[in-house]
C-alpha cells in the first residue's frame, strides 16, 4: 500500500525561532538548535555557558518589541534588533574597539569584562589580527591570522597572559550584527572569550 503525504508547513512561531537562532548563534559556536515545536518552544544543546547565552539571546530576540512589525502595522516604539549580515574580508582592516568578556568557568567565579581593541591588517596577502585587552594589572594580548568563510570571520592565534607568563592557542568565530562585530572564541585551556566591538578607524 502506498501512502502519500507531505511535510507540515513551518509555523510563524517556528520561523521566528529559526531566525532568532541565526542571529544569536555567533554567541555560542558550539550550540545547535535541537528541537523547535510548532508553538515556538525550542531547545538548544552545546557547551556551557555558550548554549545558555544563545538561549537567552533567542528569548530576548523573540520578544514582541524586537520583532519586525507586520505589514500595515504602526511603527514600534522600540526598533527591531539588528540582524546578522554576511561579512566581507574588505570590511575588516582597521581598528575595532569594544568589550571583551570572560565568562566564569566554575561556580563561585564572576564574569570579567574589560575594554578591548582589535586591529586587522593585510600583510603579504593574508589578514593579520592583534588584540589588546585586560587591565593594567592583568593585561591580555593576542595575535594571529584571519579568514572570512561564508560571511563569517574565523581567527586563529595565540593568547599571552603576562600575569602567568603563558601562551595558549585560541580560535574565534564572529559575524556582523548591525554595526558591531560579535565574536566568540575558546582557548586551548577552555577559557571562553566573548568580544563585542565596533569599527572606529581605518
């Protein structure tokens, strides 16, 4: 007996969840969208605290004040959240400034946030990057190379913490969200880095 059917059409709530995940996934590269119910309920899986950051971002994105207004509706008093957009390599060179956050790695620890400056430059046909952050007491510097793949910047390099005189490898991935470059990285010793920066100079 042959049974013919078709897949159910995605609901508006499911489409909103998919859109929210596309916007927020840069905050936790290890996170995957596991399940989306027809009423908009969803679950994500991935490493902590990346999956929690993505989950919280998606919940905020789905709030009515952050959704694009339907056709014919009066403009909302709060503008919709900026959406992720493809990144091109030519947009990178220059100086970017913002904040570097180091989420807690264990119970009892607190998140550490400090000013950050990231520079991209083209040298010998490759994109080089250098990062300076931390405090005067505990400086953090890093550098390496970057490429742009499928609208996303991917950076690899070395982090140096002068306070402990050690070098560790790091991998970052980031996308443009509005006028900000949102980057998440993980060092080889499992420290998560969350960068939110805006271009300030050529």
